[in-house]
C-alpha cells in the first residue's frame, strides 16, 4: 500500500490549536501527547475536554508532561481524564539531591502529538494560552511511516519518565527513514547530537543558511561554523525575537552578536511579539524542525527532538515561513551595539558564567 503523505507547517497557535483538537476528536485508536508545558487555562481546558471525549469512546490516551512545565495541572486538573483510564505521567519530578541544581535543568522539552498511526505533529509549541500571540513552528504530517517511528520514540519516553540513570546510547540512536533523520538529545555535556547536526549542516551549506530561534547562545564550535561559512560567501541569516520571554538570555546573547556580524552573519529581530519557532533551512533544501533552541541549555541539559531531511514540500513551507517572518523584522544595528551602555556590557559579563543554565 502506498504511503499517503501530506505536510502543513503552521506559525499561529490560533490556527493550529483547533486543527490539533480536530485531529484528536477524529481519533479511532489512540492519541499520544508529549509536551513541556500544559496549563489549566482555556487552551488546556479545550485539549483536556477533547481527550475526555475520545477516551469515553474507548480511544487510548497517553499524556506525558514535563514536571516543571506542568504547573497547576499536577493538582487535580486531569483527574477526570485519569479516572476514565487515560495514562498521564509527569516527566522526572524535581527532587532534593546532591546535584539538585543541574538535575532540575534536565527537562523534557520535546513536543509531539500522535494520532492513529497516521498523523504526527512536531515543533516548537506547548499547549497553553501563554503563547497565543507568539510566532511558532508546528509541523503536521500525514505520513504513516514517520508516525510509527515517532510512536516508538514516544513509548520509549513514556517508560523513561521517572528514570535518572538510563542507557544514553539507546535513547539517542539515530533513526533514518528515506529522506528523513530523527535526532534526539538527552542530558549530556559531552555528546550533543543536535548541536553536532546543526554544525554539519552549516559547514556543508553552499549558498544559504536560515535560522529561526527564540534563544541564541551558541557554543564555540557552532559560532565557528557560522563564521567560517559566512566568510566562504554563504548567506547566513539568523532571526531572533527583539524581546523574548527570557530577558536574561536577551541580555547575554548581545555579547555574541557583534563578533558574528563582523564575520558576515546577518541578524534580524522579529518585532511584533515573541518569535518562538525553531527552524533551520540550508540551501533552501535541507531542513530541521523540532523542539531545540540554539543555546547551551538545550544542547546540554534538555530532552530534545528534531526532524531533519530534504522533503521538498516541507522545505518550501519553511522557506515561506522564514520569508513571512522576515517581513516583520528589523536588522541588527552594529553601530548601536558598539555604543551600547557600559551597564549592558557589565551584565553580559556577569551572566556569562551562567550561560549553560539560561
């Protein structure tokens, strides 16, 4: 039987939340959701009610939420769903221990929605009203083979939810399928597979690299790859929010912008609200979409997941996403950066030792 394929990349939660709920309500076999944040607001209520409806029809429901991101939903919000037989797990509870500070940063930042071996969502978006006016990147795929691969990964995560020690090699194995590659990170200071993939893609670029990320704190090797490619004549464009939801990251990232700009890296600041999308597109052909930011914390401490590949339709939609984002951006002002107040430089240096945890 030929595999039906259909792809849609959305940027606006007001559009894709209803589509996600529509897919949930149409489920016949199962709905699996993995998310960093679910809140007990109006959006969380809509998703919960949809899951309750399909569970009453006998659809299997599994919900994996990061303990840190779960907030108030840990306190009875999902009780009705659980009583109906849905499996709800909170990923790695925060516990007092000898390594409390770093352990608390080992969060599950992955975002997946899977329906009936047919539909899979992957991207940047949590399930909350907090980000309703943000610009996101959420990819819906009607692709049975990919959905089955994501289902396998989800079930691994679902059983890993309360483990602190596990086989990192097993849980980060590369998964290749036709023109796709699924890469996962787990907390590890030395082995950062998504970071390594970003570096490889940038190094192999022939004419262009487009990056959208809310948080930009790249390590030395990633900065070097960006500068080396720019010096070779590759057009590097990095789009960031003018003001993200994490002010400390905004302050510290400024330290990196000037040196990279001098080497030819173009920075654009998205003005309307928070740019929360997590995308990379190389030569308008090779793409990456998923949960990982371009920062130390994602690469070192978070459970992340990215889909890489060269499917033409996905690449086309990512390019369209970037072009629309660009229309609402202003360029980085290097002269203003040089003349920024001494107090800003002071705080950049103060925050630098904490760059791995921001």
